[in-house]
C-alpha cells in the first residue's frame, strides 16, 4: 500500500468513526444540529453581505474599499486559525489508540490521515461557501475577474489559517509536555483565558481586541489577501501586494507541512513530564474533615461523601452537567455587572440555580456512579441508605454553605426587605436539602452504567440526558411557589390583589415549596434506596 493510500484509509476511517460517534451520542448529535442551525443563517448572511459589498464597489458609494476588503479577509483568517487551532489542540492531535497506530504507520501518515478527515468534515462546506461567496461578490461587482480571484484569496486565506492554527496548537502542546512549570500552571492559564474571554463579553469591548489584530496583520500577506480579492473592482488595489500574497502563501504552504510533521513527531514520541503532587497535606485535611463528619453522620454515609468529593477533584469532567445551570445564570450575572446594581430577580436566580446544581452534582446516577466497584458496594449491609444519603449530603454540604449566605447577602443588596430575604434564605435551604434526595429517585429510574465520551480523549460515567431533563423540570416546578412569592412583580401583584402584606405572600411561597419538596424528596429517596437494595447484577 502506497503512502497516499494509507493516508486516505486513515482519513476515511477516522471520518466514519467520528460520524458514528455523533450518531450514537445523543448529546453530540444535538450539539451538531444546534451548530448547523447556527451556522446556516450566518452562511446565508455572509452570501448576502458579499453581494451587497460587490454592488457598493460597483456603484462607487463605498469609501476606502481596500480597507473593508482587508478587514473581511483578516477577520476570516483569524476565525479559521482560532477554530482550527482549538480543534487541533483539544481533539485532532489526540487520536484514539495513538500508540497502536504509531506501530503500524508513520507519524507523517497518521497526521496526514487526521488532517484529511478534518478536510472531509469541514473542507467541503468551506469550499462550497467560498465558491458561492465569490460568485455573489462577482455578481454584485459586475466583474467576471472577481469570481476566480476572490475565490483564490479565500482559499489561500483558509489554507494558511488552518496551517497556522495547527502549528500554534502543536507548539503549545510540545511546550506543555516538556515543561513541568507550564504543566503545573496549565489550570491557571485556562482560568485567566476564561476570565479574559468573559471580560470581553461583559464589557462588549470587542474593538479593543480586534483593532490590534487588524493593525498587526494589515501590513502582512494576510492583509494582502484583500488586494487579491478586489483586483478588477477598484483602483486602490496593489497588484504587487496581491502577487506577494500568492507567493508568500505558496511558500508557507510548502514549509508549513514540513514543520507540522517535525512538531508532531516531537509531540507523539515524547515521554512527557510527570507532576508529583504532595498528598500528605491533602490526606491530612481529608482525614480531619472525615472525622468531623463521622461525629454527626454514620461512617458508611461519610465514606460515600468523601469518595464523591475525591472523585470530583480527580475527574471534574464527570460533572459536566453542572455547566447547564451556570449557563442560565450567565445573563443575570452580566446584567448585574453592567448595571452595577443587584435587581430583585437576581437572588431568585441564585436560589433556583443553587438547588438545581445541588441535585446535579452527585445524585443523578446513584447506581451507575459506582462503576467497577458496584458489585462490592452491593455486598455491604444496607447499601441503598448509605449511597443515597451520602450522595445527597455530598452535594448539600458543598452548595449549602455558599448558596444560603450568598442569597442573604444579595437579598440585602437588592430591593427585598430583610424579612423577605430571610424567608427566601429559608426556602433556599429547604430546596438544597431536598434537591439531592429528589434527584436520587430520578437517577435510579433512569440510570446510566456505560462511560460516554465527554471529550475526544476522555470517557466518564455521567447521568443520562433523560434523568437530567426530568430532574430539571421537577426542581423548577417545586421552586415555582418560592420564586413567585418572592418576585417583586408577581408577588407584589398577588399581595395587592389579596390586600395582604408582601411578607405574607413571600412566606406562603416558602411554605408551599417546602410542602411540595419534602414529600417528593422522601418518596424519591425511598425509591432510590429500594432500587439499590434490590439491584441484581446480570
């Protein structure tokens, strides 16, 4: 088999494997559909924009057209480089069964096959969009020459951007596997990057990020793609810069793949560094906390609590469902930051998401979470009570000490009165205590035992999507009386209609939520305990 045939076989096999993985994983399939729904309107908007940009050029109404052309090509280049680099770092450069593959094919062939599979996945749609955008631009500009030249500019921009993204990803990963310091600081870098990202979103100061990029790249061959795309449509174009863009791109696309091969060889054949963490202090603190809990709760329950906390620290990716409640909290947080004031609805959002997260953390898969140790767990005396109580307690002890004081503090800063804030805090406490037991029964009813891919190289046993959905709906329904009773709009309207003090409506909402949450929690926990105690391995 020739080298190209091996590359083709690897690429097509990897493409089919990725497609099967998407089809078999409901979450990935939904994400893929949402991405398509998001990208298709953007693609149509881009085609319409290309046509109107060309028509404005033809009519002569557009000032500084070369600046606009460079702006479009530079930002498109940055977008593709960022997307390609992220995919290369997170998934593409971490193929499954890497060691086994490298014993049968060379790293050059494996890299070629992986890049080929990415081109099969994204190259077709990108090429189709480039062709349509070039035709739309040429039609608007009324220039036959604009179609092939603008397509050439887009093709070169996309190709060099993708190569650049791969080079950056390989450079970062090669540095990481050889530096203990950078490996230790990796989490800090990710946190700082996330803070910077959300800072840009909160301040909406995108210009502060994009303008320096445009200024940096405008005088490089990346900026010259704008000249190449606009040849024949405006007199401001520099043919020399357009030719320079073509020559520089050709040279880069010759040198770039050779650099990729060398960098991927360094990465895949590297032994890497190992970071040894000091465990004595951690073990001492864990033992102290465990002994304190054992003075209040049974040892079997405390063992489950500590195991949950250790598992979360060791593999936080298994708690991925926690991100969904946090997403719902994003807009309220942005609103508070932008306005500088805490509105009356923000403490209610904290109340709902706190209870939501408490049940999601450890209790939505009480049986499946045990994994390989499930047989040993089932041989213990009364395993159901220890598992259910331990999982519920693990989430409540993490969220409760943060959520209740936070609700009180935000309530004081908001228009809510002190008495209403106290009523809301009591309701939050009740919801946090009951959220875990409520989730245990749902998790026992819809368990998941098999590990699923939560990233390209990581598998974990996470709650089933159905269990998460049912629990989310149920905890929202249970919280409704509390939220409505403390809502300035709804609660105020109810108090005005019934001619009752505002506090009476708020306290009533808390009581109704408690009357709903406690019985549901007891019934759900009882079902979960019975499910564990009567579970039989096949």
